[in-house]
C-alpha cells in the first residue's frame, strides 16, 4: 500500500478519471435530449427532410428536361406543318381556281 504524496496523487488521478467519464456520460445524455427536442420541433414545423427535398428536386430537373425536349419537338412539328401548308397553298390555288371558273 502506498503512502504519502503518491497515494494522494493516485487518488486524485482516479477522481479525475471518474469525473471525465461522468462528464462524457452527461454530454451524451444532453446531446440525445437536444436531438430529440430538435426533431420534435422540426416535425411540428412541417419542414421537409433532405431526402424528400432531393427527390423532389430530381423530379423537377427531369420534368424540365422533358419539357425542353417536348418543346423542341413541338417547334419541329410546327415548322413542318407550316412548310406543308405553304406547299399545299402554292399548288392548290393554281389548279383549284381554274377548275372552279
């Protein structure tokens, strides 16, 4: 058994080790309680979770790309229609007006 200053230092070291362990335990409990409370507050505020936001953003990006593709397709079809209408008008009045008179 140690006596004197060594025993006091050993006891002090043991006390500090125990105090550090207790402080870590309290820290974990406080963090857990804080996270739980923060989750309850965020859920009551109807805030979107990150995963849901990213899924909605991905859907919006795909919808924009599809919209741009369809818009280009409509422009192409309208141009073809204008060309076909112009070609039909050029050929129809010449033959149609003579047959009617």
